[in-house]
C-alpha cells in the first residue's frame, strides 16, 4: 500500500524548519493533535504538533514501513533534568492535580502545598512558576531563584518604562 509524503514548515521552540514526513497516524495527546510520522531530515519517527505546521503540501508516494508505536512515557517525552521544589498556594491545588497528579505535592501544616517534580529545562521552570503570579515560590534549584528574580525585574522594568512613556504622552 502506498501513501503520499507531506512537506510543511514546522515551528518549534528551537526555530522553524522545512520538514518532509511520511505520515502514519494522528494522535490526540496532552490536549492537542499530533502527526506521528517518519521525518526524512531526522531519519527517525517524530511527533509533530498539528497547530505548529504550516504550508502543508502533498509530495511523492512512499511505501509504508514498519511503524513503532510512540513512547509517551514521561521519562521519554519529558526527561527530567532539574528537580523543582516550590511552595504553591492552596488555591492552585486543582492545577497541580491536573498537571502532575496528587502525588506531586504534600500539604504543609499552614495549608501551603510543597510541590516536587522534574523538569526538562530552566526556561520551562521559570515560565511555569511565573504562571502562578505571586501564588508560587521556587525553592529549588537554588540557582534558579536568581533567574526568577531577574525575570521579574525585567518585567517590572518593561512596565515601569511603559508607564513612563504613557505618562509623557499625556502631558
């Protein structure tokens, strides 16, 4: 049985690239649709998030190959490099349960949740903690506490400068 390869522009965290893929399956995972296919550039099977694909074109035919099932284990998809410990306000318990499960935290005597999980990269940690606003405090890794402070200061400066510019415009 033959099928057609597809080509597309793919937008990924490391930048955009032109890909040519032998498509095999559509998979719904992590609240999104993905294409499971053999990537000609990587010479391996890969997942491509559909909403990051653009300019999709049908290409030449290909003969189907033996297709392994994707490994969706957290260790494979999101290998933990950094162990994060954070204090999370109880109003965000629902999020911890939804995103990481009941076993990801322990409730402290004061009601605050002590969260622990592994993350793949520093940027994800900073963005995740920041997504709680003032409802989370990163405890570990200790070296990222300074990164969090710099992140917050960068935002503060941007908005302080923006307010100054707006004030000057109205005067």
